[in-house]
């Protein structure tokens, strides 16, 4: 676990843009053998949620939000050698952000959590055109696809993507999630077969194991 004092020190450094202090705290957490998944949920996810809340309350600028995201992604990359060295199960997940969705760090985290659990997690980026995504799915033939949505007004894009995915892959399991669902829309999972809504990466590992 990451104690509150450590988290607060990290968060304050993050919104100040103090990359070196963030790295120092992150390294200390690693040296204390905190599991990677806890780092993703209790440090990265929680701090970026708080950054988003600060932006909504006009406590920070968009530029600060983007800076905090960039610092987070730079720290995530440092964990990739360990993440990608896990023993693989042979299962594959494709993770994408729907069209017009430009917030990608949450989807990157999801792909990494699949890797931690032994899957090959293919993250295909932000603002993924649905036709290109369909082509990629045909090529990779995954066991699951995950769609990320951060902006509630992009919900029609998600629904459009789900319709096309079901046209091409009638039974492929689909997972949806993202900050957009704070404002509603989780019922979309019930409008299609074999679709699951997950509220955060903290519930992802249990979903994967099931």
C-alpha cells in the first residue's frame, strides 16, 4: 500500500511539474516492493483522477493537466520491462480509445494491467477510427476488446463503435470504461450482448481472472 503522506507528496510534486521529485518518490515506492498493480491504482490512477477534479474546479489549467499526464506516462514506461516480462497465457486483448477520444493514459493503464496478468495487451492509441480498429481486430483475433471513453459527449461514438463491432464480431467479449461514465451511460453495456462496464482498473484484475 502507498501511505497518504507519500501520495500527497507525489501529487503535489505532480501538479507542480517537479519531475525529479515524482521520480524520487516513485523510485522509493518501487524499492519498498509495492506491487505494480497497486502503483497503477493507488498512485497513477488516483492522482490523475484528482488532477481531473482540480481542473474541473478551475484549480489548475489544461496545460497543467497535460503536464501531469505526461509525467505519469514517463513513469509508466519505467515499469514496462518488468510488466512485459511476465509469463504469458496466450490470451490477447485489444484496448482502444473511441473516435474523437484523445485521453489515452487510462487505456494505456488497462493494457498494462492485462500484461501484468499474463495477457498480450495491444493498445492501439487515442482517436481510433472504427474501420481501422475493425481491421486490426481481424488481424489479431483477440479474446477481448476494451474501449475507453473519457468525455461524456463522445458517448454516441462509443455506441456507433459497439454497433460495428457486433456486426463483425457477434460474440467477441467487449469491456467499456473511462471517466466519461461518471456522468452516466453505463447502461449502454446492457444494450448489447457480452459487454461489460468496469468502473476502474482496480476491478480489472478480478474481471480478467473470471
